[in-house]
C-alpha cells in the first residue's frame, strides 16, 4: 500500500459538495469555488519583516458550492463534519473563541467596514486541506468566503486587495498577527509556478517550477503545540525590537555586520535578528539558483532554512526536527525543512519523484517508532489560486 496520500480531485470535491448542498437546502447551487492551501519553498518568518517569500498554492482545497438565498442569513453546511453554521446578517458580527465561523465572520466584517452589505446565501463546503497542518486552511477559508461575496455582488476585487482583506480578518477575528504570505499565496497562486512575493511593496513575480525529476512533498506531522499562537506574536515583537535597536524601518534592510556591530547582549534577540537576516539572504540565493535549475543548491538552502528556524528562530519542535533529519538521510531528498509558522504542522521536502514513495515509507516507519504518530505524506505541484465559476 502507498504511504503517499491521494486526495479528492476537483471533480470529486464538486460531486461531494453538490450532493451535500442538494440534500441540505433542497435546491441547486449556482456556483463552485475552489480555494487551495499553500506551501512555501523558502522564506519563513520574514513576511512580517517586509521580506521576500516563495510560496505557492497547493493541490488541496476547501471546495464550496453556493447559491444566493432569500432572507438575512448565511448558512454554511460542512459536508465533511456534517454540521451547519448560521450567520445572522442583521446582528453585529463578533468573534467567538475557538469557532471556525470566525474566519467567515471576519471576512464579512471587513466588507461591512467598507459599507458593503453581505448578501444572503447558502453554501456547502468540504475540505481536504489538513486542518492545523500549517498549510493555511484558515487563509483558504477566508479566500473562499471573500470570493463568494465578491461573486454574489458581481464586483470582482483586485487580488491583492482581497488578500489584504483576508489578512485583516485573520488579525481581527482569529487574533493572529500574521503576515501577508498565506492569503496572497492562496489567492494569487498560479499553476506550476512559485510566487516571488515581495512583502514590502506587495509586488509578485511568478517563478516557473516544473521538473520531470523533482517534486515537492508535504509531510503533516500531525502535531500542533499549543503555545503556537502566542509564540508567533512574540517572534514578531522580538523582530520589531531588533529593528528598533538597529534604528531601521524594517529588518529587511539589516545586514549581519550591522547586527554584530550592535552588540546586542540578549542572545535570544540576537538570534531572532540573525534568522531574519540570513533567511532573506537564503531566499535571494534561492531565486538565483532557481534561474539555472540548480536544485542541489536549492536543497542546501532549504536545509539551511530549517536549521535557522530551529536554532535561531526557535519555531520548530522535536517532531519536525526528527522528520526533516530522517529525510536528509535519504539520497532521494535534496532538502527538507519545517514550513509555516511552526510549533508543529508540516515539513516540506524537495525530493526525487522516483524515490518519493521510498522516502515517505522510510520516514513514516521511523516516525511511528520514535513518536507513535502517523504522519500524512503527499506530493503536490504548485496550483492555481482561488477560482470560481458558474455551474451550468
Ligand atoms: C504563518 C503566518 C504567515 C507567515 C508564516 C511564517 O503561516 O500566517 O504570515 O508569517 O507563519 O513564515
């Protein structure tokens, strides 16, 4: 049996949500929308420091079908967990601790702030983006609902504006002071391309990423350490402190010489600054090596990113250190690192496709022996960002 997961494709997701919609609402949906999760090849904990990141949308989606409805409610049926939520549009939208509806309400609230009235609708959704897997299922959910609203209003938004709206929803309704990477990746993603996203001026360039021999493997460690949320904010605050010590407007402009010259006696702060500065150097190097398809060099930069995230940024965890360590021992792996905010979630590997199955099986076994946990493994190509189309 294969260790690599095969998940529902877009047609299957449409079938599931279509039949869920008909059962639940006894009517036909008018549109479908596919909102992907994201990966990031390199550039972690730099988006909120005005850095450059190299993410892509993945071939895992929160899929939805929807139709406008009469009245003043939004009803969302989740066909995976067979549960519904109802949002009353006549009431003030407020976040409730721990609710997944917060992501949807957060998006609606941003539209309302602009004086836009949310239209009533029914939706049925189904997700194969692992939740809590560090693959930005929350950004996918935000993008999905922002896309439903703009579609029903017949007023398409600029993609980056939409990403910024979703980021604000995350800040204000989920309480996570995230950067722009996740929302931008799930909205602006392009098939077979990475996005070179400059988080300072929000410019985006696409970088082709197709290879017969090499692929990107995601490994969901299935752990999520609870300190994650508060620690993310602390990393951000430490970076701002270092920036202020260096007297800069952002750490994007800092160099290691400047950091060393500042004689920061707090070792933790020094290492936080070092991570950001060296990670930005690695991204710049990665962009250069990608131009000449030097994947061996890219793999080394990916490994370097992990060590820096683990030792200097301190956002890894024993499970992700173990998985990436095991991965590097395999000749089929060119590079391995933890991905996303950290403290659990997923790792990303640059692998030789013909050895991917063997790599996954080997890590799977070692991880089960060491941690008694079953990770999930899958290969993905960079995919298209959120897309919507009418159903005939
Ligand atoms: C989370 C945040 C992103 C980014 C990453 C770390 O995914 O949502 O904005 O900061 O962590 O690179």
